[in-house]
């Protein structure tokens, strides 16, 4: 039923335990594992290196890093290094980050489309082992290249996928990237318009939508006890709707609900605050924008996202038995 399927890991588990999940997903036929880097909790690169080192086949993606906090030379060297660990198995998922987090650490996300365009263009050229001079609005490099002396000098095959939510970033993804990472906490029909935007950008570059990969993050809570699965998702949505307003907007949550949750949650939110506010997340919303419930219910919901144009589900387990989630969707 799911020939392509991927696992998404964030920070709710011990890192060493995560290695076991990745190995198990590889054994069960999962195509990829993606490591989150969103809140100020766990960076993506260290876990990605660990996953790459203990596996043989599964692809390893960043889901997603931002294009503001690593200079372009370091960014390219980082993915060169990961490709050394796992040749042709690394995926660079990159996004424009979000406020208020970026603002709170002193980054002004001005002209995010220009900044992303420059990042993707120069990163791809560097990973192609070119010597690059580029003077844009955000990136200024003069005659730099990946200075490989004791390793492989050939161009590296590292697909670059943009994690996009807004219309213009979706268009840009279609124009310049190898694909788009479609966001989570949105209903399946969100994809209809989103992929229209991706296709518009692809046409501008003389490409087709079918030429681009379109994996999608999907919040997935699987439990034989349906109510337990729903409750775990309610806690996650409570936190994310408050802290990531772009996701709240895309999912169609009423602003007054978000404001009430924000009035209870601090930054960062505590477990106690989440417990106090989670009742504000209606079950109808959970059913609409996540794959939560019994294994059969979760599979049926994920299929809806594929029916609306996603190419590979990236399953974000919000807790519970991760091996049960892997078994629920395992291609083999």
C-alpha cells in the first residue's frame, strides 16, 4: 500500500534509542529517515551523521534545517561530509525558518525568497565541486570551492528540497529545487493549491511537476487504543499551533483559538502549560490535519495525502510505540 515511506524523528526520544528506530525502519523497508531541526532543542546534523554511520541503505534527510544560521561554505562542507559517510544517501531539506524564533535569536528574515534562491544556487554549485564566485544580496563568495585533498573529488548527488508553506516559497521550490517538503498539520486538500504553486514555478523553469519529489511531513499517532493516540496528538498540536503561527494559518485554525492557547503557553512551553491548554484543541481538528488513531485509521488518512499529490509520507510519530508505527506502514 505504501511503496515509499519515511520516518521523521525529532527530540521526544533518547538519541541512542533513535538509532535503533532507524535501523528497524531500514530493516522494514523504509526509504528514508528525516531528522528535525526546528525548536532550539536538537540540531539535525549530529543525528544525521549517527544514522548514516549505523545504516547501509536508508536515505538520511534534514527535515528541515534553515538557511540563515550556517554560512554557505559551512553548509556545503557539512553536506559533503555527510555524503562521505553515506554516499548518495543524503538529502538536504532546507527551509526559511520562522518567527518569532528567528527574531528571538537576532535574525531578521527579510526577503526570504531571495535569501533561499541564493542559498540553493550556490549550495548546488559547491556540491557540484565548482569554483564559485557569487555576489548576491545575502551571499558573497569569491573563488571558493570544497577543498577536498584526501577524498572524492567528483560532484556529490545531494538532492536539495525546500520545506515550503507559503505560495511564493512553494513556487520557488518548483522553479529551483529538486523537490518540496510539504508541511504537516495541514489537511490533505491543502496540497491541491500547494502543488498548483509548485507546478507554476516548475513551468517557469521548463520543468514538470512530475519531475519533482514531493514528500510530506504527516503527524502520525498510532495506537490500538484510539483515545490514547488522539490525546498524544492533542498535546503536540497545542504546542505547535501556539509556537508556529504559519502552520496554524495553513491548517485553518481560528485565530481566537490560537490566541487562547498562546495566553497559556510560555516560551518554551512547559509540560504543565501544555496539559492546561490541550483541551482547546478540538478532536475534529486532530482528525482533519493528522493521521491519528488505530493502525487502520492512520493508514487511511495517510493515503489521503498521497491521493492529493504527495509522493512519500514522512511520518512524524508523536509518541507511543514507534515500532508499531513502523510496522503499520512497512512496505515489507
